[in-house]
C-alpha cells in the first residue's frame, strides 16, 4: 500500500484510512502479517452485457424487441456480447437481481441499454460515474428521454403524498367534529 500511495501522491495514512473505511478505489487484500496488497484493476476488455427491462409482464413482446435492438447495436459496433439479461420489474426497485449480478461482474466492461430509464429511474449519472472509476462504461443506444413516463411517475408520487397528507387531515377533522358533537349532546 505504501508504494501505491507514493505513486498516487498521497500520504500512507490517508491510503490506510481509505482502506479501513472501505472506500479504497482498488481491490485490496490484507495478509496475515498485516501487509496490505493493492491489486491492479483488470484491464478493459470488449466484453459486453446487454440489459433489457420492461415494467410489467404484459410487455414481454416489447422485451424481446428491445433485446433484438440491443443485439443489432452491438453487432454494428463490433462488440463481443458475453451475456444477455432480460428482466421484468420496476425501474425504481433497487433489488433487481439481474442488474445487481451485472454490476458485480467485473468481466463485463460495457453494459448496453436502450434508454437510461431501462437501467434505473433515478441516479443514472451516479451509477455511470461509479462504473467509470472501475474502467467500465454504460452505453445508451437512444439518448432521448421519454418524459411521458417520468411525468406520470411524478404525478403518481405527488398524488400519493397528497392523499396521505389530506387523508390524515380529514380523519383528524372528522374525529374533532365527532368529539365536538359528543360534547354538545
């Protein structure tokens, strides 16, 4: 670790703090003697993973068409496709198993998706930045955003918040009126 810290121009104590906090930017291993070995990042390959997602099971045909568009793009770009993943589930769900499997697999240097929102609804830029730090990239075939889904999601969230807020208020007001009515009689 001392050699790596010297190469990076940082103090050994700073590198050690990063190691202890789990924020070290490279794979590391601590030997029984206490020595910390810093492993080099794997070199970037042309290995590509295709990821397609739809929101509901009624869109299975769309899922197959989406995968075919991804295959066509990869072939046109000369990318080596090693795996294909198709998933049915919400873009807001962070527990999608196939997406997590892709993100944990360091052999996939390039992840190809059709739209940003097919990968994740929120935080695409953060995810992309994190993968770039590991010498991996996300390629989006169609950069134009489909704002109709995003607008609908925002309306749904606001409706939910309003229903919760006003529903509680109306229940409180009904209880207050009931108590007042009970006092008068």
